[in-house]
């Protein structure tokens, strides 16, 4: 059953009753939600709007069937802002799974390598693609490294914090313990193909909440086996930043049912 947690949600729901009914059907009598935030956060670029975690939690809590909303995100050790963000998510009553973000440093010192060498590029570009490059392209890219060196840049930092294993394990454990009827995954990552397929084969309902343009082909083909894909643009007004309300028209008028 849908019980709006705020007056604003109740107001929006009056205009989107068909969407509410659709989600109620997906959730069934019990549902658990798994949000891969590292995958979800960048969707704002494609969507043109941002997900407000406070409004999202209020919206999900409005469905009685939702038993737990699991939130997976890393934090930067020693970074007060990053640690504060995780604490704020915990205060909003998400079930938070977190761990430190790994910061990896890749050297880009081009001073001692030949102009046509791929030793630096090997760190960033797959060998199959490098073999397709003309020598001039390799030389140009190495020149760009040299230019960065002149500006005092000798390393490129990359951050990594993957929760695919943790999410997949949590979903399968919840299945084994018969904790829920519906598994709601907020991610379009292909790494979830295996656990999703196992759940579908076991007769469980699995729904991907995502923007349809960010779903892997591996997951998309599982529609043939019962996977449901729900485009979150349908619920934009419930979950976007308040200042972005009504800023992009009404996707629900043209959206498919799933």
C-alpha cells in the first residue's frame, strides 16, 4: 500500500497515480532495495537532473512493502566532507554499506621514454586499441604527457570503490533466507547479470530502476527471462532536487510501462 510520507509526495502522487500503481505491482507484498550509488550518482549527466537522497528515501518509505533500502557507497578516508556525506545517509535511515575509496596513482613521466613508446599509454588504453593507432597518434599522446610534466604533473590519480560483490552477495543471501518477494536494484552494471539471472531462474521478481540509456546489454537481454526495467524518469518529480521540479516536462506521458 502507498502511504505518502510528506504532503508534497501526496500532491505529486495525485497526478501520477498510474506510476504509483505500477510500482506497487513491482514491489508486491515485500521488497528490498539495493542502491549502487557509485553507479547511480553519474546518471545526473544523462538525466539533466539530480537525485535527492532525502526525497528518495521519503518516497520509498511511502510504500509499505519496502522492508529495507540498502545503500552502497565509498568514502575518502580523512576527507571530512566525504565522511559527513556517509553519516548523513545513515541518518536518513538507509542501511549503509561502505568502505574506503582506493586512490591509485599512475605515473605519467615521459622524460625518459621514446616518443613512439606505449609504456605510459598501456596504463589507460587497451592493447587491442593501441595496435590500431598510427605512430603519429602515439607520439602526439606522449607529447601531451610531456606538456603535463612541464606543468608539474607527473601522476594521474584514479579512484575506485566497487560494491558489485557485496551487492550480489546481499541479494543472494536475502533470497536464501527468504526475506523478500521483490528485489529492486538501482544499477545498470553488467556485473550484476549473474545474481539477477539466478534470482529470475528461482522465480523471484527482479526490477532494475535506472535510466534506460545506462543499462548494460547483458542486463537488458534478461528481459526475455522476466527482468523488469523501470525508467526512473517516471518518478523524477518525487526524487529530484526541489529546485528542479517540473523543469524537464512530464516524461510519464510518453514513457512505456516498463
